């Protein structure tokens, strides 16, 4: 588990944006949404942008989190997606 201080600076529940950067793959956004659905079921409409050379996608998605541990799990689960390089 991560050692963060989200609980000291945020109120919950909170709709947090997560930016997932990964290899350019047409299924990446769907995989990000699938993980978001597992974390907090809902209707998700991610924003997808390609890098200038088209090698990477940046996917932004808002997930409603309910605790510090929920945010940490979101970061860990999103980072575990195949092809993901960073989660911000």
C-alpha cells in the first residue's frame, strides 16, 4: 500500500481525476474504464489524447473515491494495466 496523506488534504467522497499514460493501443481506454468500474461502478466517459508522435495515449478519467485507501488502490490498479507507463 502507498503511504500518502490524501486524508489530510481532501474530503470524501471526492471525484478525482486520474491521468493514465500508456502505449498507444485502441483498447487502452476500455481497459482503464473496466478498472474504474471495478473501483466505483458508474458511467465513465474518458478523455483520450494521443502524443505528438502518436506513440502514447493520455487517458483522463474521473473516479469518485471514498477514502485515502480507495485513492491508493485506484493508483495501484490503474498502474497495473498492461502498457501503462504512468498514472498521475
